[in-house]
C-alpha cells in the first residue's frame, strides 16, 4: 500500500498526457473525434481547425485558421448551422463523411461524400485544405473524396481556385459573412465571371459591385500588380476555367478576404508588428465601383470632375453635379465617323459585345465601321502584340482609367466626324478650362520624330494662339517668370476663370531645340499618371514653341531639399511620400504606359511639387521610347545632368530603364539627406554616393538622414531599408540594379529580405574603369562625359581638358575646376616620382568665377576665369601654401 500514491501519480501523468495528445490531433477517423476545445492540426503545425465563437456571438462553429493567427478565421464548416452549446463533436461516419454531431448524436452539418470508402480519414494539409481520403489507396488531388477548397467561405488562400469545374458543374467563389458576429453567407460574393471573356467580379446580391478588366492572355486588366509576392495562374480548358495564386515565398502569409460590407482586401501578415498589412482593397467608393459614372462616361481620379462624358457624347443636364451622370450622343451615326484611342484604360463591361478571335485590329475597325450600333472595339488578347477582336454595341458601361500601378489596355471609341466649318485652328488659352481637359485631346499637331519610331496619330493636343498665351502671361513679363531651365524660361499664366497654368517657352539660346520640344510634347501627350506633370496643350506660332502645363505652386524638389530653411518643411512622411510617388511615376513610364519611356534626365529640379507636396515627374525633352523587347539603346549624343547619369550612359552612351533606376537611387539619397550628389562631404569621397557608402560600410547609415528631421518621426528600420534600396539602385553594373517594380516592392514591404549592396559607381576618382570622370557642357547644350585615364608611368592623360581650354569651350566653373585639378595633378606627377597618385581636393570653395581647392597637404590651387560673353576663359592657375 506504500507504493499506491506513486502509482496514482503515474496514472495521472499518463491521463494528462493522453489529454494533451487529444488536444492536437493530426487526423480524424471513424474511431476518433474532435471535441470543443480540441484541435486538428496540419503536419508542420501551420494551420489549425477547431471550435470558435465569432465576435460577440455565443454560438459555436467549426473553423480553420493559421496557428499563429487564431483571431482570423479562414474557413467555416457549419457557417449557417450554429451550435448553441459546447457539447458538439466532429468525426467521420462509416460512410466516409465528416459529420458534426450534437450531444444526442443528431447531425448538425456534414459533407456530401457519396461513394463508399473502406478506410476514410480526414486530415488538414499544410496549405489549409481540409480533405477526406481513402487511407488504403494512393493519395493525389484527384483522389480526394471531399475537400474544403471546393466550398469556399469568405477567404481565398494560395492554391485555392476561383471559377468553374466544367466536369461537375461546381462553381467556386467567395461569399462574405453576414456580419462580424455571424459567419452565415452574406449578400456579397466574389468570383470568376466567364461571360464572353473571363474577369473577376464582386456582386451585391445579383448586381455587379466591382469588376476587373477581362483576362487578356497574360493578366486581368486593371488588377494591382503583385509579381513580387505571388503568381496568378489562369487555366481554361475543357475541364475547368479557374484562377488561383501561388506565393513565391511560402513563409509569407497572404490572404484575399471579402468582408460583410463588400470590401475585397488583400492582406499580408507582418511578423514584426504581428498584424495584417493591407496590400489593396476594392472598391474605393469611386471609379472602382461598377458603373460609378453611368453609361458612356470615363471615370478617372486624375481628372476633375472624375466623371466626364466620352468624346462624341454630351452631358444631358448641365446642372447635374452628382453621379451617375447622364450622357447622350451628340450626333447620329454618319459617314466619316472616326475612332479615338484611349490608352491604358479598363475596357467597358462585356454586355452587348461580339468576339472574334481570328480578326486582327485593322479588320476589327473595318467591321465596326460597317455597323452604326458598334460603339467601340479593342483586341481581345494582348499577348504577342495583340490579337482578336472585341466589339461593343449599345451603351458603354464601367469604362475607367486605372490608378497607381494598375495596368490597362487600349480601347478605340467611335466619335462623329469633326465639323470642319466650326473647328477652330487655335484655341483661346484664356478661355480654357483645365478641369475639362481629359486624356483624349482635340486638334492633332504632329507625329513623333524618327528616333521615337512612332508614326501613330493617336495623341492629340489643343493648339493655343500665341496672342492668348501672351495675354495669360502678361506678355511674358518678368513678374510672371517662375524660373528657367535647359529648355528656356517658365512663366505663370492666369486664365479668365482664375485657374493658373505653367507656360514653358523654348528659348532661342536654349541648348535644346525643336527636336526636344517635339519629343517632350508627343511623349507626355501619350502619358497620364498622377505622378507625371499634365500637359494641357501647346503653341506653335510665329517661330514660338511653347508648352502649357499644369501649374505646380511649390515649384521643384531641389528648391526645398537644398535650401537650409525650406528643407525644414519636408518632414519624414513628406519625404517618404515623395520617394514613393517618384517610384510609381517611373514604374508607369517603364512598364505600364503605352510606350516604354526612358526619362534620361531624372533629377531633383525635374520633380515638381503640387500644393499638397505630391511629386510629379516633368521635363521629357531628353526622354526616349524603348520597345518592349529592347533591352538598351545607344546614342552618340549623351544628354543629361552630371551627378545623376549612370556610368554606362556617361561613358559609353548606353541607356536603358536601369539608367533611370540609377538616377532614382541618387534622388533617394538626396531626398533623405538634403545633400547634393555633387558635393564633397568628407576627405574619403567625392560625392554623396561615396559618403553614403562609407557610412553604410561602417554601420552608420542612419547618420545620412537630414538632421532637421525629428528623430521621433523616423522609423529607423525603414530609413535603413530606404538607404539599402538607394545603394542597390546606384550599383556600377546595370545588371546589379533592380527594376522599378522590384524597387517599389522593396520599399513597401518590410518583410522582404534585401540583398546587400556592392560599392556604388562614382564613389572615388578611379571607380569607373580606373578613370577620373570629367564633365563639360558644350555649346549645343549637350552634357558629355569623358574620362582621364591613367597611363602608367606617363602620369595622367588630360589632353581633353587641354583641348577644352584651347578651344575656349563654354562650361560651368565647377566643371572647369575639375579639369584644372587634373592639370595641376599632371604637373605635380611629372615633377615628382613617376606614377605618384594625385590627391583629390578635400574642399572646394567657389566665389564668382574663381575656385580654391584645398588638398589637405598644406597646398591649394587657385583658378580664375574671365567672363567673355557666354564663354569662360582660364586666365590664371597657381599653386600656393595654405595659411593655417
């Protein structure tokens, strides 16, 4: 009897262990069950299935969730059959069905397996799929007797399918909860609409609530791009039409959820904050709501008002200021009708349409012109250069301009032939209303030049009379002058309605010419994005070449960054918004615009700021069009700005989208630090890139931040991430730089691991092919880069600099000083030990047309120039000791 207490303790331990095991079962069989308080877990313990009560409800349900996120229920078994107590159990019946039984063995819920199974077992897979299989047979996806992935609730997980099983007639779709306390099916659903051409739609009951564009052969039009997170897999064959997403990084937790109010949200789990981050949510209460503006309208957040009638239609009531608006056709179908092209749009809904996959676009246009009821046409597939024909008949509904990084397609809208008698050649700028300026313009001006290789006539701009432009700017008065760039002076113009515009006038002394003017005009006319400056029209009259832009009251980014007082107005959040806005605009140029555009002159002075300090990329005079399959271009005419040009472009004339990425990286560092890249910030670096790299190597990258920014405003991990991304963008080898879609994913997603940067380009005088980089601006306005290369025992070659002096080439004092430094270095090298390296100047002080360079070794150089009209001539150079 003395050993009995020990025996009792041993039995108690065995009992407790058995309870613990039963609390976390891996399978359910006819001989086992899951009780309230117990769980079924996936093998790596990623998912759990158990009993729960939603919100404030006391009812019990069987649901599924991530083990680490039990508050977010992903799937519910008995969603419309609640349990009123804690006595229910989940088991498998002898016929192979999962059944939920109450305390009297009454069935509350069950699956619908009809075939007889010898050894049925239910298990929870690591992808969150609850399946029933025959344990005595080999298991594949096709051998599942039942799976929860066929009966979705309100959440889509990776590998779940939306769409139709054509063999069984099963339709898979999401349905919202009735409320946060009630998981029974609500009134909102989301799934694949396969009418005519597949698209994703959410419904409020039977009414469409929000829809993507059609599947175009590669993606759904007007869907947020998330290539860095997951891959969309679309399947269309005789057995199924479905779409699913596969995560590129399985540890990442991503879901798509439709809530009780109809909001469809993509969520990403943030491990650091242990909370969900929202990637996107639709609809937005505006253009993403189905048919928000009404039939025959364009909905765009980039225009004011956001709802406007299509060209060829007019507003039925001028007093109607609400939406949906009513637009009626301005004239009947007649001979001579034309089509205007709307680029990068979400096409109208496929209601009254005709689809012919064998037609090309020209055949589609001809067929549409034959029928007065045909209102629009477009390619049905966009892959392979475009193919197939879609024609719309009747009203055009849900035509909208995608926002941010959402992709669109080209749609051709039928418009009446222009009335030649009433059409004015030049419009009055004073009477112009910028709020009525939409994507499609009137009065075609000219075609793109040969370098762009674009002979289309799809971009239209209003032509304004010179008299009206002159009146708006008070005859181009100095009081209206905003500033001056390489193009020429920019003036503020005031219209009769009080609106203001920016008037950019090509100067006769400008380094740019008519070629750049036409290039900028035709490129930006085809571009529409919230982070690109809007072009309203132009004036080509009496030898004048003028562009009319939207007015940016805060001028350009450099005005704030490099001004000791104004930079204090740029807090941390403002700088983050500016960086992200520039990135979105650049991504649009590189990837989502109709033409792939390489800007080639991205810099702080070309980033304009609106009244809310939102950035807009401007100055497309140097931009180039690049084909989708064209990796890089080459030019003998190197144009750009010193400090922002990539090494391959500066030295070899090679440009690509990676050239813009390099400029963006410089801009990021300048925006974070309020320092110009061309400045010297310590003795070990010639510029901001070298300074930032030195701090990064020493784990002091946080010191790069502008000290005027309050410490409590800044997220230190975010700052380090931004500097990391910026250094990746300015890598010497273009192949090592990310593309802009990767840049955006890096700066917006904290849980993505970033690669470590290598030493950037231009961090020291011998960084580029063992060369000292020299820069000069020639008389034609070109900025050309050359290098002073080492010649072994012969010292440094500076013949180019000498030729520049002899030819009296006009240049800036700071550029001239670099050549003079090289000249002094050569003199020093020849008079001392052969092959001795020449130390760069540690400090440069510019005063008028004179510059002093401090070499940190007790000596300095002093240079002076004479201003001979527009040219600078070197008149003196001497080396002297520094008084300390």
